[in-house]
């Protein structure tokens, strides 16, 4: 066989493998901590309500800096931000595993979130810029989504194994060699960013400060409500202040020559609708995982390893759906129809899962719902990020992915806060099971509502038949 013709796609394939592996790391870290939460709480003195901060501190750091990270990708280059994000991720993971008390662990998780706020938009921008819109990008996003599902599967299982045999610290230590390996591969596979002659000039510092402070306060308020009360300073106070700062951001951005968030992106119906649906998707995903974990461990008495194994079917079918089913559906029916079907099906899957959660249930009663939720959740995840990057100019892909990812994290924090509050309304195990059922039914209904919101997307006139490459979608003219 001739070597020359096969070299470029091989190089592109290696780059995609690196970007997918990075998504696996991020997804692994999101899910690996859930089954370790009871052990973390016992070792570091968390209460039943405050242990959610092991998850929420990451969401605060990530959600608070995603807009800044997205613009940094556009202004300073995706490769630079990719490398910096990996470095922060690895160092913070090491600090988390070595944490002597709850405060240090929460701080380390917040720094992990900062690393993720640079890494997530950089990874997505590299996919959007490196793969043409249409079937090529859909396949790339399918591989990326499959890796995310693999991370969720590995997180559930690996978290159980590590916690059971080595201790909860290793759910953080495991990220260190993974981040180091990805950084070394990036040095060889990712093209060097072009020099930025203007440096930080025109970076819109006021917008960056308002976006960061407003997002941090908003996520902080959502995460603090269940523990401190929704009427408290950390609950309602942070939410009010965060909303006010984000409102001020919109005013500042409308008057800034080179804004952090171009107002025209917020007026883009496709991106705005995608942000709403992705907030719903992530909120019910986080709530659903919390409900299932709480059912398996406190109610059924499963060990961390047994709980991790129970998650395995859900995430394995999610991987297959993201890699094979989602790109085919996008090519045949387009983003709007695929996303709506994915969300409606995911809602049905959660409902079937909740129906399989009696007091005497177990692995097999959960299997039907797990499979349905996994298939349609994988489809919806890929369709969401295909929608987020559609029709966006290359030099704004970073901030567009930052907006979509911010909606994802805010929705996740909101969903976790709400579903934790509902599920923990009862103290005894029977009361907890009732609360878990209520939270699960609510998650199913909200997910299905997200499928109806997806219908607000424009008709999929530009969809491409499977196997055909499409020209990039037309984009609006943008002033330099």
C-alpha cells in the first residue's frame, strides 16, 4: 500500500483521538467522584448536605470561567489554552488526593474547574476548526461524545474499584498520569498557534470580570441553596448578585468595540435554543446520576464497586449511540429532529428507570431504563454540540462553545441543587426512597420538556445524506 495518501487522515485521526481522550478525562472526573462521596464524607467530615460541594466546587470553577476561557481560546489560541488547562487539571488533581481536610479538597476541585474552563472550549474549538461542518464534523463529535460516555462508564466503575481497594484519594490521583500523557501527545499532534501580536490588547477586561464574577455567584447560589437555605445570603443573595452582574455584562457588551461575548451570538436563535436545551440535559443528567447513586448505596446498601458496575450498561450503550447512531441520525434527519427525539427518548428512559426502583429492586430492575436512557442520551449529547457549533464563524468558535458549556454547567448545578433538595426531604430510608422517586419523575418530565424546546431550532434544511460531504454552512458576515 502507498504510504503518502494515508498519512494525512492518520494524522487527523490521531488528533481526534487526543481530543476524544481529553473529553474522556473530563467526563471521568465528573463521574468518578459520585461513588466515592460516602467515603469522602466520612474521611473529611462532610455532612450529608455539604458533601455535594465535592461536585459543586468543580461546577463553580468551571461554570464561572467558561466564557473567559472561550474568549481566551479565540484570542490566544486553542493549543495554548489546551496545554494550560491540562496543567491546571493535573496539579489540582494531585492536590485533591493529598487534601487533609474538606476545605483543601473543595479548593482543589475549584481549581480543577478552572482547568476545565480552559480545556473544554479549547477542545471543542479544535474540533470545530479542524473538521468541516456536516458529516465530517458529526463523525468527529460522535467520537468525542463516545469518549465522554466512555469516561462516564470508566468513572463509575473505576471510582468503585479505586475507592474499594486503594481509597477515595485515588479517584483524584488517577487524573495526574492521564493529564500528563495528553499534554505530551499534544506537543506532537497539535499545530502551534499563530503568534498573537496584540497580546491581551482588546481582550475586554471589564466583560471578563463581569462574566466570571456573575457566573461564579450564580453557580455558587445554586449550589449553596440546599445546604444554607434558598433565602440565605449564600443562596438568594448570591443568585441575585450573580444575575445582576450578568445583566450588567449585557449592557457593557453592547457598548464594547471588541466584546467578550458578541451580542449577535446571544441573538442567534440556534445557539440560544441550544443553550436552553443543554442546560436541561445536564441538569437532569446530574440529578439522575445523584438519584441512581443514592438509590444504590444508601437505600439498597450497595458497595462503591457494586454501584459502579450497575452504571456500566447505561454508559456502554451511550458510547455506542454517540459513535454510531447519533451521526447517522444527524445525517438523515438533521439537528432539530435528532435532538428532539434524543431528549424525548432520554426522558422516557429516566421514567422507566424510576419505575424500576422499588425498595427490593436491584441491577435487573434498573436495566430497561438504563438502556433506554443511555441510547437516547448519547444521541442528544452529540446533537447538542453539533447544534452549538453550526453556522458560527471560526474566530468565534471558542466563545460559542464557552456559552454552550456555561449553560451546561449552570444547568448541571441547578439540577443537582434542586434534585438533592427534593430527594433529601425525607430522613429515613423509606422517606428517602419516596424523595428519590419524586426527584426522578421530575427529571423525566423536565428532560422531555427539553425535547419540545428543541423544536424551536430552525428547520434542518442543510442536512446531508449519510456518506456525502457537505459544504460548510453559510455564516453571517462579521465585522473585524
